[in-house]
C-alpha cells in the first residue's frame, strides 16, 4: 500500500447484517452480533494503517422505525461493547465520540457514551466516530438552528461556520466512504461532509467484511484521481471532466 496517500478519514456504512443472518436461517440479531466483531477488527486495522478518523454508521435516525426488540438488541450491543472496549481505547490511543441526535437514546446507553467520550477525549491516535441515531439532514438542520439562535448575520454564514457546527467538527471530511452489501446509496450518512468523498461499494455483507477488504478499498481509493472540481494538469485535456 502507498503510504503517502493513506486516507485521513474513512466512513463505513455497515450494511447487510440482517440478510447475513436470514441467509443462515438465524434471527437478524445474530447478524448484528457478528457485525460487532467486524467493528473491533476494523478499529484495529484502522489504527494499524494510521488513518486519523474512522466513522461507522451504526444506527440511523430512520432505524428507530425498526421492531422494538431489534432496537433494544442493537442498543444493548452498543452498551456492552463500549463498556468492554473502554480500556482498549485508552491503551490504543483512541478517542471515541458519537455523532447524531442524542435525544432519543436510552438513558443507560447515554451514560456509558458520556463516560467513554469523557475518558478518551484527550487520546490522539485515532478518532472513532459512531453515528448513532444519526441523519445527515437532521445534523444540517440542527446546525442551521444553532446559527439562527445565535442571531448571526447572513454575511457571516459560510462553509466554515457550518462545518464547525456539525457533530464531526474538528475532524477532516471523509476521503473514502465504504458501503457493504451491494446497495449503492448514501442513506443520509455524512451528507455535508461527503461532498468530495470517494465511494467504494462492495457486495460483501458487513459480517463478512474483513481487514483484507478494507485494505483493498484503500488501494482502490489510491488509484482514483481526486480533482475537487478543478482540473488535473498532469492528465491530457481530453480526460478532464466537468464535475469533481
Ligand atoms: C445494517 O444491517 C446494520 C445495522 C442497522 C446495525 C449495525 C450495528 C452494529 C453492527 C453494532 C455497532 C456496534 C458498535 C460498537 C459500533 P441491516 O440490519 O440493515 O441489514 P439488512 O440490510 O440486511 O437488513
């Protein structure tokens, strides 16, 4: 792997847990349990590669529409995983934080999150952002409300201000977004931050996604030509295109 162009920030839409379980005649929650094992593997791989931030889409704001028992298993998994991983985060220099709308989180989950966020706040090696009760549109609206409430004048509203009010403030925008399970859409994940992200879609279901495939996605990313809307002067003119 080319060390000079490692992405700073990778986002992952972890999809396909339910299908993985259903294909094996297991309850959907078994897919989520297996999915948590992959989370631990990805965090370990991310620290190994040397990326600055990893954002994992664990529970969207739309996921509250799921059956109550499935929601409570996911919340329970989060609570136990976070309690269990806290010491590991400290040992490995991982700063943990939640992005999303915290209002609806169960009290016990909120308490563990607060404890792990506070405890790991000064860690510097990797920022692990868990998108929980998260929606990109909801995040943008919350930022807009803060601007209105602050009484800011129109000419002070710019991209920097919005970025600083996002849940992801202080973390660079994702260079690479991976989605598993064959779906090719963004599903309200990091809408503001993904303006110039590269996308990697794979048919692999999340419970089968390995460290090797993460490395494959990074290698694929390294082959892309990122122009951010400008032209790449090292390429022949015929290859330059309009968009980003
Ligand atoms: C998507 O699969 C997965 C989820 C909605 C939940 C993912 C949550 C975890 C793996 C737990 C995360 C834990 C930590 C510690 C970050 P799906 O159920 O939508 O699958 P389907 O599309 O096949 O139905």
